[in-house]
């Protein structure tokens, strides 16, 4: 499934809420933004989850949010 397909699911907002409650979420998101995406901009959610030993759900949310941040004008 793509991120867009996951976003259409009824439980997507609950997944986001759960991920945001994780203690490691801010660290994982910052490391992904500052290091991983610099090395491999097209990393998949499953690759990110494996690399950082996190859930696929957290990886999906982080990649989605970082993609949205890149789309937003500063």
C-alpha cells in the first residue's frame, strides 16, 4: 500500500495520534529529516522502519509529514 492509500483508511488519524505520543517520535523524525533523507531521498517506509527499528506506522507518518513539510512554502 502507498501512503496515500493508508491516508484514506478510517484509522489514519488514530495512527498519527499514536505516533505523536511516542517518546522517540521527535528524535526519529529529526534524524530522518537531517540524515536519512539526505543520503536516500526516496527511502520507503519499510526501509526506514527497518533502519531505525521502528514500526511501519511510525515510518509512514514521518515520511508523510516530511513530504508535506517539503511541499509547504517557507
